């Protein structure tokens, strides 16, 4: 399965989180690791979407599982 990021993913550095990659298995997948969560047990590894806000998971924004998924064009992938 090819993992293609959604065009709505937000990687701007304005969150209280650290941008990471899912290395070594999926080095092309970027996600946010929240360093300061609002309550004990809150999800730490998330995506941030420019359209809908926080997504509690990593891969949904790469696999098309969400209804809002719009893959970036291959030439836009980083």
C-alpha cells in the first residue's frame, strides 16, 4: 500500500508538539508527538489538519480512511 499524505495536513510549527517521522518502518510518514497533553491518557501521536483540527492517529491522513482525505499530487510529496 502506498502512503500518500493528505493535502490538508498541517506541518507549521505552531503547536506544542514535536514533528517526528514513523521511522524506520514508514520514514515518509510525518506526525506530531504532543509534549503537553490536556489530561492523563490523552493521545500523544496525532496529525493536525488545516481543515478539521486534530486527528487522533497517524496513518488515517495517509491511507484515505477519513472522508476529508484529498491526496497531494505526487510531485508535491516531500
